[in-house]
């Protein structure tokens, strides 16, 4: 709400004055998906507004923020390890420690934090991020721990300051929350119900980005193709409107849900020249039985039909996907079904996950959980298949001319630049300063599994 944000701006100003001439620094440790990264850009925006400047070095920071994810279990161990390390810093220089994001919407995690890590200053949730200035103000004034978590469906706050991590590619969140309740997934419980930003706000943000020189936009949401702009305005309308914005050259989006991938979205991808022709289509499992238990609302056949339909309508389309192995009751046969779909679709990229039990989700209570060693063994077999497909797919690039958006210098060799093809493959090539931030034509000369090598045409 506008009045709430105005209030936060006033507090940011007060803190800025308090911090004057102190040369205070902040750092943010972001876990999880691009939505979290986009949130962290807003947290950075607020902190800079309050007079903090960014540092990579946690030991230099006066303010440390952890933006957490809880989709899989290993994130918890990582987070607690990192926070443990903060104790000494806190004692030495009084660093303010804030922990926010998805994991903080889980009661058992907050309890553990309060009990075992009492030196943490601020705990905030997914629905209260915009109140960080107020929380910081309270800490500066009282030094008493602030806990700011609410359990609601959430509102949308426009107009927060933002400090973007890139000057070429930008993420724009178009909707928050999720209504799907896939049985393995914690997201609907920690991010609340689906709510879409207003069309006008989204288009305004992207037009501003185009003016600032941004070339590539990624539209973000847990389920982007159920975007609802009101009065029948759907995700396909948004794609077409963004496609018309001068200056933007590439449009990507994550993640859509196969069940909502209707013809209007397929037609928009086909007809909008700027929309990337690599589509992320999360499969999760190739077994209809497992898909049903996951509450995915499509069968193996429906998924494959959708892929076929899209291949017919969109020449040169490529797919990437997410797959979970070792979901409860997944048999060897079910797993082979997944491998079969992977072979058939021939994904360009597969994000592979080992099923992780999440407290509070229906799948956590299912019987016949799969033993860890079986999960790992299946994961390795899937990985082998995916890697063999990638190396065959990479061969197809050799000798072709690719349009590549140049992102920066190679980390390992000063004379080389890196960029990405439309299909999101990293390409490394010998180039100069003048190629930076532009789309160049490259002839692909060799492949190296995770990147291609190119030469300027
Ligand atoms: N265990 C493993 N993977 C999960 N994902 C979501 N929840 C879980 C879980 N409990 C994966 C899904 C989703 C991606 C973002 O994370 O594949 O698409
Ligand atoms: Fe989780 Fe399913 Fe929603 Fe994706 S669509 S966020 S996997 S519940």
C-alpha cells in the first residue's frame, strides 16, 4: 500500500541521517530462486537508501542480511552453519544480523533460531520485507530483537527502491504466491495465495528499464501463466505488450505450469519475436501415477502432447525442465517412465532435484518414503542421461551462427568475453570492450559440456 511505503521512505531518510559519515556497509546472502534474488535487489535498494554501501566481505559488513529459501532441506543446514559463523563477528563489531524470506515463515525454524541463535537481531517473513527500514530503526533505537512475521496471503507493495545486480538483464516479478499445492512443495504455505501485480505497474517498470539500457527481461512468478491482470487480461496479453516495448530485445519467463499452458500463450510465444524460444516446462515426474500423487493435474501423455503441440507451432523451440527423483512410492518403473520422457523431449537443460521432505506438506506424511541411497542412485542415473543428451545437443551448435547477448569478461581469461545464446547456453569468445552489452553474431567452433566456444562473424 502506498501510505505504508511512504512511511518506510520517511524512516529510511531518518536512518540515512543517523548513518551519515559513518561509512557503514552491508552484505546480503541470498538463497533459492530468482524471485528471492529479485527480493534481495529490493532489500539492497532499501539499504542503500538508508546510507549503507555494499561489500562482498561479510567481516567488513555492519549489516548482514540472509534471504532464505526452504524449498529443499539442505538450505537449512547451510543457513544454520552460516549464522553460527556470525556469532564471533557480532561479538567483535556489533554487526546487525537480519534473517528473512521463505524459511522464516516456518514456525519450527523461527523457534530454533530464537532458542539457539539469540544474537540474531531481526527476523522477518515474506510478507513483511517492505518493513525492513522500520525493523532496523527499532534495532538502532532499542537493540532488542525484532520479530516481524505475519501469516497472511500478502499484499503487493509498489515503489520500493531497488538496486539491480546487473545492468543488462533484469528480473521483473509479475505475480506472487501460488495456489497449486503440489504435495511436495512448501511454497504455497510460505508465500501465500496467488496475487498479480497491475499491468500498468509492470509495463511502467519495464519501460523504465528499457530507458536505462536493459536489454533482457525475465518475468517472474511461481506460476506465471496464471497471471491475472483483470478484465480478461492474461499472461499472453502481457507477453505481447512487453514485446512492443522499444529497447527490450529478449523476454524470458519462469516458471509456467504445464496445466495452464493454453493455446493463447503458445501463440504469443510463436508470434512475439523477442520472446525466447527456450521454454521452461517443469515436468517433475514422467509417471502418471507419481504426477497424480504430486497433485500436478496433468498426465505423462498430456505433458508429451503439450510438447508436441508447441514443437509444431513454434519452429526451433527448445525446452528446459525441473525433475524430482525419489518422490514417495516412486518405483523403478515410475523412474524409468521419467527417463523415457527425458529421452523423448530431449531437454536443453534439466534442473534435477532429490525429493526432500518438507514439514507441513502432504507428501511428508505419505507412506513408502524412498530410502536415501535409492534416491541418490536414481539421481545419478538421470544425471548421466541428461549429460549424454547435453553433449549430443551441443554438437548441433558447432558450425552454426548464434546471436549472443554479451554479458561480460570471462573470469578465467581477460581477452575473452562471455554471453548467452537465445537457448541460454554460455558462449565464450575472443572480443573487445566494444562488444560488451551488445548482441553479436558468433560462429560456434567447439563445445565443452557447460559452455560453447565461438568466434566473431
Ligand atoms: N523436494 C525436491 N525438490 C523440490 N522442488 C520443490 N519442492 C521440492 C521438494 N520438496 C523443486 C521442483 C520445483 C523446483 C523449483 O524445486 O522441481 O520445480
Ligand atoms: Fe510449488 Fe507447485 Fe506452486 Fe511450483 S506450482 S511453487 S512446485 S506448489
